[in-house]
C-alpha cells in the first residue's frame, strides 16, 4: 500500500537535525522505529516504546539509514549519494508517506502526486548538515583550545578554533562585555589582550562573526592583580560510592561560587567559608544514562574522576588535578 | 580530507607533540606494529557507556566527526576531561573496537553505534 503526499498531511513543520528537541522529534523516532531497518535503538532511550524528544546521535544515525533506504526519493534528486542525518523537506515527505506503510516494507515505488524532492540545487542545503552546507557558504565556528583559562587585565589570550573570519570577529565575555574587530589571519586562531576595563570574574566566552555564533563556548577568568590561583593539596576519601561527600583541602578557594570541573560533570556554586576547605557530593553523571543509580551493570566498575577548581582567582594547577575513584 | 587540512594546520604543533610523545611512548610500551595512531579531534557531543565493554563511546563533532571508544585508564594529557560532554579533545586513535551492551538474556550485543576506532591517548580542553 502506497499513499501519495496528497493523502498524507505533514506532521513535521520544520527541519530537524542533531541537537533539536520537541514532540516532533519523538514522533520522528516513532516513525523510524516502525521499520526495523531504521530503528533508532534496540533498547534503552530511543528504542520502541522508549522514544524521546531529543534528536541525538542515535536519531541521526537512524535518519541516515532512512535516507539511504529511500535514496531514490530523498537523496538522488538533490544530487547526494549518502544520507545526511538532517530531516529536510524531502525526508519529511517520505516520512509522511511511510505513515500508512507497514513496518519493514519495500521502499516506495510509485511517484507521489507532488514531487518528493525538488530538483533544483537551491533546495539541497535543507537536507545537508551544517558542516556540508558551509563548505560553500558560512563556516561553523568552534572554540577548541584557549591558550589560558585565566589571567589579569593586560594578559594575552589566544583562541584556537575554526570559522574565524579575517576581520571583525567579536569575542563575548558573558552577555555584557565584548571585544570587537578582532582579526584572524588564518581563520583558526585569534589573539586579544584583555582590556583594562574587562570585568573581573569568570565569564563564559564565545565568538561571533559573519559566519554566526560559535557552536560551543569556553570560559575565561579575569583575575585581579596579584591573586594566587586555587590549589588542591588533598582529597579525602580517595574513593567511594555515589553520594559520597568529598573534602578537598587547599588554598585560595572562594567563599562562594567555586566550580568543580570533573571529567564527568560540572558542579557549581560550591562554598568554602574558610578558603581552605570545600566539600561536594558525587552524583550520577547526567550525560551518561548508562551510569545512573539503579542501572544494572552486572558488575561493579570503578571510574576515576579528575577535577579542577575554578573560581574568581583562576583555575587550579593544570598538571595536578584532584582525583577520586567512584565505585558504581 | 580537505576539511581536515585546516584542522591539521591549526593543531600542527599539538599533533607534532602528540606524535612525538607517541613515538617515545611506543618505544617503551608498544610494539612497533601497534603504532597505528590516526589523529582525531573535535567537540565531545555525547557519551555512552558500553556496559559490556567497560568503555565509553564518545561521539565527536567536526573536524573528525565520528564515534571513538575510550577505555578508562587510557593515557590522557591535561586537562584529563574525557569522557565529559562539552570538552574539546585531540589525540590519536587506532581503527577497531566495539561497543557492546548487556541486553538481558541475549548477553552482550553490539550497540547501535559503533566506533571508528579506539583512542590511544588524548588531551582535552576544560
């Protein structure tokens, strides 16, 4: 049974891609899961009955399989040979057609009343991931490695990354402070001197230019003159379960607002009334669903946690992070 | 490949250091034929724990997008932040590896995403 697009009213009204979320993503996963060939996941989040509203890598992979299964209708008309993972107009139309299809059926063989995909190249970018589309247009902007994460006014800061323009890059320090007209000779690094009026404290930083806004953020702490960075001298206990209270001793902790950057998650707003001691608890890592409380791993595992203290005084020693072994 | 060139140019110093470190480490630790390191780098956008493999599957963005397997204990350079989502990473990997999950009575089964390779060592941003 094949329906044409005139019979199938579209339930997808926007282009969906990695990072998107919403009820239409959940519906997309349900549609993909209706066919064993394009199933999002066999179990866990995204699997049949466990669809989510988050367009993550599993969804993207399933969309690619869907596009390649129906390549003749989705990809070929716009000159592509492999799936992109972006749910554009052509993909949406074929998804609509599949609404009334039985699972795991053969690809659509009839021509819908309305063409599935436009043949004009101008429509192609809607199916293309940003990284492909930008090869001929705007480039994605990323900040990869800052030369330092802290320093006083007058310090030089070099950002390595990509998508920087030769001129007119703007570096944002939070919402209220910017450094404008920064040049980048090679498009992959730029250097600024922290101005004398830059506000003290920790700032989220990002780049904006003619290509748009950077896809990720970093941070920088503008320290006061003659401050000393936080140091970690001991961590007790050395290991424990989720919920364990960890005590860190050291120097130059801030009375409040310390952040602990671990290799699993970030813990914010930790106080240290005496400036020498702070405590925090280990909680399940929010970004790793397989390591939550109650998940049956069939065996215990030990995960080494490495962390740094970040506050108004800077960042603790790069080569001497605190460590703690979590037993899960 | 062309998209990789700017990446290489941007990080040629870091890559050179890592390659040199790999060679030195390889002299002591690895057999010569185990030096299969290929450069990779990008933003960690998702982390999945492979429950059977006891390793993390890192989904990484451009410039070398893909999934890479990271075993706890794999050598890291500062800031030692793998496998946290949101950090930038740069290092070497060897092709191969598998992400397996416990699936009840079925035992260990391959996860829906499989790695491009296994990380040999890496550095990260904060």
